[in-house]
C-alpha cells in the first residue's frame, strides 16, 4: 500500500507542477529525479528520495501551498517506510 501511495502522491505533485507556470527548470529536474528514485526503489534504503522530496517541499513553501503539502506528505511517507 505505501508504494502505491507514493506513486499517487508523485502523480498529484506532477499534475500540480505542470499546471504552474512559475516553476523553474531546476525544480522540474528535481521532480524528474524523484520520479527516477521511486522507480528504482526496491525496499532498500534510498535517502536521496527523501532528500529530494524535502527539497521540493521547501521550494514550494511560498508560492505553491498545495504542492508543498503533497511534497511534505511524500517525504513523511518515505521516512515512515524507512526509505
């Protein structure tokens, strides 16, 4: 269930960002890397996925409150899974 929720949250986050016109290229690249991290997850620890999710959360804090909430939930879920 947790991996399914990660994919759902990632899809929500992607949708939110694709509708925003003021998201910079670095942030879009970071989201792409997070997608790659999740695709590679096999149950082993993968700290970079949590780091990237937290980085996205902090970038969204001021201008994208919905994306910030999704990124925070994403990072929390990864941490709870021990990833």
